[in-house]
């Protein structure tokens, strides 16, 4: 299964974004309100500047206590963001996410962000794919 198929299964290509100067408190509120784990931080030209996740905020809270809540997300975000393309295979994406120990990956096509995958999206798609393969094999075996 490829990335574009996973995005279609997901049903939404909406990517929640914030600007680098958004406060950590505002980003945390948005994460909670939308029930998501990460926000893509956009650069002034519209490109990807970074990603801020629940993990980033928790680490900052442990280090800086409540003082980090007034900081801009640009200071806490992960700047090196791995991306994938719509035609990329789900196994490849899952391997990259697992080995890199990150849970969110923007989908970029022709320099434009067209979606965001979570590791949960990819795992769910792989399970669906395996179940379909098993059903097909069972059908072939039973005639």
C-alpha cells in the first residue's frame, strides 16, 4: 500500500500548522482541542520549518517547568523533519518512522505539503492490508 492510499483511508488531508512564533501554550491547547499529537511548523514562505509534538512539549516542561509555555514553538520544535511522497510504500515509511523514533511524517508532493501521517495511520493501513491478503489466501485455499 502506498502513502496516497493511506491518506485516502484516513479521510482527511487537513494538516494542522502553526507559525514559529506561536506560544507553546497555544500549541498545546491546539493539540488538545484537535486531539492530535503534532503540529507542523510552517516557514514564512509556506514550507516546513519544523514539527512540534507532545513529546517536545513534555521534554520542555521537564527541563524548563512552566516557563516553557510562553516560549515560541520555534525554540522547541524538531527542525529536521523527515518527509515522504504520495507514491512511497507504507513499509518504507513505517521503517523510517520506527528506526528514526518519530511518530509523524508530512507528505510532500512537488514541494507542497499534501498530508500528514502518524505512525498509527501507517500501522492501521498495514493491518488492513495484511487482513486483506489473508482473506484472499484463505479464499484461494478453500476454492
